[in-house]
C-alpha cells in the first residue's frame, strides 16, 4: 500500500503538467527457423560517416539469432557481386571487376564456388553482356531452375531471366515493366512458380509468378522506403520465413540490418546488424547448411574492464563497437590491443566517462604502440583536447594525467592510421588504467538505455548508436538520462526508435538540453531523415512536442553532430566548452494528442500554385511541400515557383506531380534557374524519388527536359536540398513552364478515386486496359482509420470507381487500456486521473475501457484501480 501511495503522490505532482503518454513495445514474433546460418556477399562495411568505409568483397557467414558475429568464408579477390544462390554445395555467383565504386570495367561473369570443403574454391563458367547487370539470383528447387533478376542498361528496366548453369547464358522470360511489376531490385522464389518482392515506392510486399502476373499485393509495409532499402531476399523453406538484408540510411550513418519477413503478410522484424558497428552491406543472401559461425570473438564488458584496469581498480572502460580491441595475454600481462592492422584510414578508440572528478586526481595508464612512425598515432585526449600521443615503436610506458579542475571528464585513447604504409605490428595497446582518490561511479553504456529514455511507465524500445553508444547519466540533478559520448571533430552520435501504424494527431514528446559550441555543434530531432527541430549552445532542459502529420510508419531519431572547426586532431588545445555534450530524457509516444498537421500559414493557394508551374495549355495539379512549401514568385515577366528554405541547413523541399501511367517516350519539359552554393546545394528532377537531372550554382533560366525510357507509373518531383555548411547567394531555385508530352498507344479507362468518409473526389486516373490502379495515400480523418479500398483495382477493363473505406478507431478491448496500446500501465492510470480532473479528454473510442468500477462515470477512483493493476498490488 505504501508503494501505491508513493506512486499516486508522484502522479498527482505531475498530472497537471503533462499530457498522457503511450509506451510502444516493439513487435514480437516467433521465428520458426531457429539457428539458421546465413551467408552473403559483403561488398562494403557501413560506418557512422566518420570512420572510412571499407570494402571486404568477401562472403561472410552469420547466424539469424546473433548476426553481429560474422565469419569470413571466401574472398572474391576484389570482385563485386550483387547476386548469389546456392544449390546443394555449389554456390552460383555473378560477379564483376571494376576500376572504382561506380563504373564497371568488365561484364558480369558466372562463377561456381564449391563450398563443401574447409576452404572454398571457384571456377569461372561464362561471361555475359556488359549491359546486363544481375541484381538477384534465386533457385526454384521444384523445377530445378535458376532465375535471375537482370537490369538491362539499354532500357533501364528489370527483366526476369533463367540462367544456364553450365554457360552463364541468360534467357529472358519477360520485362517486369511490361507487367506493371515495379520492385526494389531483389526477389526470392517461394514455390509454386511464385516470387516474393517489395514494391519500390510503397515498400509493401507483393507476389508475382513466372507468367508475369501479380498474384497478391500486401497491405503491410515491409520496409520504410524513405529510409530503408533491400539489398537481398532469401526464402528459407524449412521455417517458411524470408530473410532480408536491409540498409537503413539514417542521418548519422548507414546500417546493415538483417530482417525476417512473414511471406503471408510481408511484416518484417529486425534481427540485428550483420556485423558489429554499422554492419555490412550484404547481397546475394542464402542459407549455409551444416555450418555454425565461430563464437563471438568480442570480449564482454566485464572481460574488457578486467583486462585494462590496474590491480584493485574497477573503472568502466568502453571498447570500440565498430573496430573492437582484443583482450590479449602475453608474457604474464593481460591488456587490450587494437585490431585495424593494414586498414588504410582506420581508426579505433577506447573511452571512459567519469563524473565528479576533483582537481588533483591522477589518471594513470600504460600504453604502447608499434606503427609507422610519424603517420600512425596512438592519441590520448581529455574532453576533446589532445594531451599526448605516441607513434613508431614504444614498449609499454606509464603515463599520468592530473585532472586540472573539478568536473566531468571524457578520456579517449585512439589509434588512427593514414592512407599509406603500415609498419611494425601496426597495433596500439592499453593496460593498467587507474585513478587516484575517490573512485568515480561506474558508467553503464547502453544496458539501461530504455529505462533512461522512457517517461515513467513508458515502454518504447530504443536503438543505440552501434558505433558510438550513448552514456547512461545521472549527473543532471539526479535525473536519469542519456548523454552524448563523442568528442572528435565532425563525429556524430545517433539514438532512435521506430513506430509502426502511427496516426495523424499522435505525438512524440521529450526533454533535451545541450552544452556545446553554439551554432556549430547541433542536437537534431528528425522524423525519418527530415529535420524537425534542433538546439545548440548552452541550454537548460526543455520539453518539445511533435504532432505526427499523417498515418504511417516512422523513425524518430536524435543525432548530435560536432563541427570540424574548434579542435584539431594534431594540435593540443582546449575546447570552448569543457563538456561538449547533449542530453535526452523522458521520451514518450502519445496517442490522439492533437488534430494532426496544420498547414503552413505561408502555404500558397493550390490553384494559383498550379497556374504558376503549368506551361500554357497545361492543367496539371501539383502537390506542394507540406513543411516548407514553395512560393509563387514573379521573376521578370514570368510567374513561377521558388524554393523557400534559404539559410536552413540540412533541409529539403519538394513539390511533385503524380502522372499515373506513362508510356515510354513521354517527355517532361520545364524551365529552371538556380542561385545557390555550387556543387553542394542543388535542385533535382526526380522520377519515383530517384534523381534524374541536377542543377546547382548560379545559372540563368534554362529550358530542359527528361524522357521516360520505360512504361510505368511515375511521380515526378522537383526537389531543392541543402547541405550543412555554406548558404550562398540568395539560396533559392526557381521552376516554371512544366509541360508533359505523352506517348499514347494503349487503350485507357477512367478510374475515379473517392474518399468514402466525405465523398470527395481524391483523384481521376487514366489506367491502361488490363493494368492496375495505383491508389494515393488515403486522407486523414481524426478518430477514424483507413480500412481498405473498395472497387476494382487489378486488371482494369472498364471505367470505374475506387473508394477509400474508413472505420472508427477502436481500443484494444482491454479494460484499463485507454490509449489503445494493448497494455495496462501507469500511463493509462495517469490519463484517467487527468481526465477526471478535466485536464484532458480521453478519446471517445477508449472511454468505455476507463470506467473500471462500472458506475457510468470516469472518476479518480477508476485511475486508482488502473494504478493498482499496473503495479500488481
């Protein structure tokens, strides 16, 4: 009872101050394909943008249960590959040589690799056309057929082909564009003549067959195409599960993530990064039977601490998660040793964060290095300032650092290499770390991340930065939060969470603060990759609330980025701020917080905007940017559209034109003009989100055009994007006189898309005979959710109507769950209490689950009952 009263008092103290929140639990699945060893071609190692990218170009094996631990199986000796499939013990791989990372200099060659022995061996089978780039291979065991997904450079279209395993000859079955199959360039055979793939725009799964028919479209997004892409798919029949190699392209780096996919629904679950740190970019995914990946070579945190601490010392020392140091025992000494031998531009660090150190305390450690003298350095820094560094040949030496003033200190030992020669053993070593006087409290890295970030009662599952984990901090007046842990120039750090099925009017709220270089080091909050807000300088704790504008799946991320101007890796100096840190706390996801997105007050009239962009005789409707709308401008004698993000770093604004189906040969002409930083800030013309033409710098009005090379459904866009540095000239771009000259050879039918909620017309489409309807994003109606499209969507043979059907949003059906998250917790209790005090109003769809005592009223007593349930008392 005392525990309940204590919690109630705490709730009452904050009930009048904060709206109700919702903790989001990550999806849970039971993967029936347990303990599967997977393998794929690692073309590159992802980083956080600070460490250099490396190119292993080797086949790596990893488990589905712990994809972090990888084992190199076979090197392709500098060749690159996008496609591989295994048949028995024989691995079939299409690979090519190249001179750089963007231009092939040889044709694709089919290789047979024997995987049966302890060491693999390969044989070249045959060479194909240089214009045929094989994007995926998949094997149909039921018909003994090896299929290839091939990009033909001649028509920039994907083709389904069969592969002659004895010669490497490719035989075309059909062009996917001719059958309206628009997919991310990967696929996997799932039996019965059918393939699973993912739509290139919606990110939703689809199944098509060997005749070119789309068998089924799925309603769940497998990937968020704004920030995720698929590199490979593989169907594991014994477990009836599809594994996917995915790239997450977030603001603070790219990550190679293994996912499992339900072939019936397309729903995906993240299993972890393939390899430590940012993981690897894996293509050509397949199962490797009768092989188990070697045990994880990384030392545990306890083992690492024991190795680097002096006798009697118990300091918390963080290993590098991207390039971990090894624990080594040699000549009676156990210590940590770097592991980037021979890696040009390689960098790896060991770090420690200590609070409440006092002036005069002494940090002592032993270090050694064997490296290229004067070029590869082991550097010791304190709060970003270089204290000492060594290079060349140094056995273990003791170094002592005296703390100059009271405060929090971040110590870092970094071994960094240049681009050329490696000398000696090319390693750095650390041992016998200790500090005099009162010992600092242990710092926990990552293990308590969710507890530190969630608001009380919340259950969001966060993803830590795999390269630079955040520090769990309690130095901010006892507040448990997370604190940044990057001190080098241009370094950055990321933390994020993902939410599926968010609704317009839901919200994300959090507390944050900064103590860093004003205007240069920035703490940024993003939705997907888009900047929503940022703070800098020396700020107090503040609360920020973001209302979600539209239904969908989202990544919400916070990244801290340091500039490259206020410290130097090679000059000993001091920082403007001793901390140079940022903090984040009390993150919550709130259902039904507000009314959703309210249009920008500067949003131009849509009819006038269309008139400004259309060429004479055209009458097309453009979709302006919701957040940073383009404005109508008069430039000389012409009325046109102009971007409106001048001096806003790292921002992007775009308007689009949904053209529906366009036949090959259709041209889109337009005029444009630029007045911005050359080469960095630029305007792009995009087709389905991909850059097609780019302009930058200072250019006069120019007429330009693009031609559609293959028939497909298209959204054309004009996007102005800025980098994080200089804003030059007026920092604007202009567009005018957009004209579409279509090629029409097919018979078309008129399909009207209706909003079933208010019976308004959403869009009128011209759909080719026998083709399918691409429906727009359904509008948002607060309190309701989109359920399905009603009407004929596939195989259109006549004019018709397709209607968006909505249903009222319902709760979980669990008494006490008043926010619909499926659990009863303190957040629900707080909401009911605040409702009883008229501080908020629970959504009408959830009120029935709040009346716990059945008296027909929502009272404080109902909140107490829910509180008891949540606490188990």
